[in-house]
């Protein structure tokens, strides 16, 4: 199985849950020339949404956010796995973490429908170094 695993930093911001909030933030980042490698949005309570930004360049996002007056929480660290979509691909990655006694407390993934996948793995900060070793980074 061919795949690549790398560390990615991410930042959170919480917005009111109403039409256009994600659009406004993403458009502002694009206007600032900031590229993302991943983006998630999840509800937090009945009236808010947490937007999670995974920038290509952490320093540029921090600088751009300051200039734009965006309030971001982070950076935090996660792992981004990208590779060939094969049966059992995720189980092999999880096995490496399991054998290192690392708990995955959240994850999210998607295939592109053409044979590749992307997968975000979140581990607790105190487990990060052990996870990095287990994943061969």
C-alpha cells in the first residue's frame, strides 16, 4: 500500500451557525493567499459551529489571521494520511498506533472516488511523540 503520513497543524475558530459563515472565512483566507490542506466544520451546541483549518503554511495562516483580525485557537497537531485507497488501509495505520498504545480520539477521512484517500488522525498531545514514532515519522 502506498501512502504518505505527515504532521499537520490545525487551528479552530467558532462561529454562529448561520448561512455564509464558512464561506466568509474561506473567502477571506483565499483573498489573503492562504491555502488549506484540509477543512472541517462540526456543530457545537444548537447555535454554533467549530471550523477547523489545516493550513499548508502555519506561519502564513497565523500572520494572515492577525492581519485580518481572525481569532484562532491553536496551533494544534494532527496527522494527515494520503494514499492509495485499498481495503484495509486504515486498519493498518490504526494497528501501528494500537501497538504503540496510542489512542486515536478523533479521525475523519474521505476517498476521491478515483483510488486515493485522505485521512486526518487526532491523538492527545501527550501521545503525539509516541504516535509519530509508531507511524515512522
